[in-house]
């Protein structure tokens, strides 16, 4: 008799990233489990406005409290472990992990492991202004000996605006995608050999087909790591 897969809990933040993560779990589950099959999945998220207000105050304690509220609700729903398809709020992860009722997969650590597997040595990182100002990716990448570079300071504000004003509400504009492609081209010219799509909405407009550099799609990589964890195909991190 086949062992039952673990129940995945998604700690959501913004809708499009959480939805892409959920769809990936359901779409790629059959490849590992058989037709129509995927592990049990539960999702909880408070209002995005609550997260944004806390981030604007630089109040990571409140961000952590929102994440832990979701963790508690997902434990009550039967989840065995947690993932969060939002890079930005991983700034609060150190405040969350010690108090969480369940173990987590860390999105940046998952991306770093994949980058090492691919032999990438220096990555550009795109994300919200909060994410790009944080240590989330530098710390995870440097722990595995991988270099990290941010877009030019003059570009970061526009990247953040595109994410929050266009991608989060699912209203992308072609000229904004073209701007992001130019940013990645600049990172390539500066010696990067890959780019982290460090906002879970960025894969909605960027992929290996239109990016000057190979992409590390944090949303789908996290979902795939969760599938493997749920099926016992690799040890939890």
C-alpha cells in the first residue's frame, strides 16, 4: 500500500504568486504520483494590505505574526509542513521559524540549491524594493558559495513599482516587461550567469524564453521542492 503523501500548507501573501504555487503543485503532481494526483494542499493568507502596511513600517515582528497566524491555521487544517510563495516576507523568517508549529521550506534556500545544481556562479536578483534591500538572497546564496548582484540603484524603484502596481494586481504592461529584460541584460553585462526571479509574480512575465539570462523561477522551484518533500523524495531542509 502506497504511503500517503504529506499535507502541504501554503502561507500565502499576494494572490498571483500563491495561485501560481498552488497551480504548480496540482499540475506537476501527476508526473510524480499518477493521473490527476497531487498531495493534499491547504492555503491561508490574511489581507495583503496587512502585510504591505507592516513592510512599509519596517515592522518585521508584525510580518512574522501574520505568517505565524497562517501557520497555526494550516496546522489546524492538517498540514504537515509549510511553504511561503513570497520572497519578500522571508525577511521575517528568523522570527518565525523558532515559534512555528510546523517545519518550513525556505524559498531562497531552495533557489540556492538549484543554482548550485546548475553550476551557476553569480546571480542577479530581482524582487520588490524590500526584498532587494534585504539579506534574504545574499545570505542563502553566499552560504553555498554563489555570488549575488542587485540591479543598479537607479533601476530598483521602477522594478518595485512594476511588481506592486502591475504584477501583483495582474495588470502587466509590455513596456514594463521590456524594462525588466533590459535590467537583466545589464546584469548579464556585469558578469551574472543567471537571474533569480525573486518575486513570485515575476514568472508571469519572465522566463527562459524571453530573459537574456537563465531564470531561477522561485515560485515553481518552491512548489517542486514541496512536492518532493511531500512524497519523501528528499529530506526536509
